[in-house]
C-alpha cells in the first residue's frame, strides 16, 4: 500500500474506535456519555459535518453490533472484560511514556497522518481513572491487507469506512481512464475490470489475514462504502469524484494543471455492489455471512431528511453554497494529500474553491448520498 493509501487507513480506522468502545461498554455495563465519545468520530472528516455523519454511521451500525456483543455476553465475556479493565492501569503507563511515544511516532510516521491520529485521541479522558474509561491504545504501522495480530487472538473485529480503500491503484490504468480519476460512466470496460479485480484480491487478502487472527466462532463487523447497482457503467453513483475530475479538467484547459498529470491520476478506491461482496466472501471461504444491511448517508449530514429514492426532497431552508462548502471540506480532508503529492500543493486551495462551486450546482438539483454496506461475519 502506498503512503497516500496508508493515510486513508489511519483516518478511516479512527472512526472504528468509537463504536468498538461503545460495544465494549455494552458488554461491561460501564456508564458513558455519548457526547464525549463523539470527539474521536469527527476525525474521519475533520469538519463540523463529521460529527453528524459519524452519528448516522453509529446508529446504523448498532443493530448488527448488538448481536455478536450479546453472544459474547452469553459466554460470560462481560465479566472477563471487567477484569481486564480493572487490570490495565493506563494512567501510569501513558503518563510515563507519552514523551517517548510522541518522539517515536515522529520518526516512524514522518510522512503520513499517524501522528495526527494519535493527537486526536483525548489522553486526559484515557488516563482519568475517575471517569472509568481506561483503555489500551495500540498503533500498528502496517496495512490491514496483511497480518496485524497474533494467531487466534481476536474474538471480535470491527472496521469502519476503510475497506473501500484499495491496497494500490489498479495496474494497467496508464492513460486509459484519461479525464476520469475514478470509475465513471465514460470509463472504458478495462478500467472497470481492473478495479474489480484489484478489489477482489484485496478483500480476499483481508479476509485471509483476519481469519488467521480470529478464533473459530469469532465475529467481525465491516462497514464500507459501496454502490447500489451491479453495472458500474449504468449510473454515476459517486458524482463527487466526477465533479472533481471536471474541476481538474477545467484547470487543465486554463493551463493550471498538466494534461498528463490528470491522465495519470486515479484513486485507489473501489465501491463494490452487494453481489460482489457476497461472492468474495463465499469464494474465500473462511467466514459465514450472517447478515447484510445497507443504508445511505448524506453528502451533507446537516440535511436530516430521510434518504429514499422514491421520496421527493424538501428544499426548505436549503443553502446550496453552505452545503457545498461542507461537502468540499469533507472530500478535501482525505483527498488533499494525494492531490498535493501528484499535482503539487500550489493548486489545492483553488481546486477545492472551484470544486465547491460545482458541488453547489449539483446539490441544488440532487441531494446525493453515500451508499453504505454493513455486514456481520462469523469465523468458520
């Protein structure tokens, strides 16, 4: 996985900390206050929209998280977790090692966002024994498309909004996708095929790795962005990337961006359909697919109307420019490192200013949303 993709792994996995901690609290019956927990969730998008989006993610994750957690409770894991929490005294450990940790992180992760990820964690909350929120922080400088944990060491694993990031840009796309930076309706068939094959390899690798780390009967819940139809050429489900491509093309015409740079820029992202996910899980063979749930999350989470393809949207109080700025900031939060690395940092501000203008026009016509797939797996 390249450095840019690794940055996305760090940001994406930050969200999983909230729901995992909430799941642990469900097991141990430790009182908690949701408002404090949401601090970490905003790190996914680094904007005010992040909290609302993370709220939507958590509310949709809850039903599938309850079932494996209830199973652990039935097997008396709750008492074991209480014992573990009592055993780990993080106040002393973290207080003594924070200076060393900061220095080590600077050396190990100087070229990615792991430093920022750890700084977003509230150490005061972690080490305050009076709040009963002691937890063990574990940072791994590796891709989740490889082994991360000891063999048969996990009972429950949870990943939130990370698995749509590929381990690399699919091979063979050189100058084939031209003015597109992702799969678009105008992309040639070989582009769709290259992306699909890379996703199949990556998800299979992920499942194989986790299968070695999770005990028989252990559970895994995965949340990631997908698409609502099988044929990726029939509809532009992620117009946010198409609009960014058009913005870059405008800057090419004006001489602000080189055409060759645009032609060689492709995102290491794949949004699978439900059928693809089911097929990979079945073919890999390590897990049973217990449940699959799909839901949508607004591009602009401030728009709290119900997302339904059959319903008309209520335009009351809608400010397209404010909404577009929020969405542009969300996209910029994870796109800027890649854009700056490939095109140079000098175009970033102007690019996303123009991008927000295009988003405003799009959102005035269509209230778009991210199609999200949530699955619950059981280790065979």
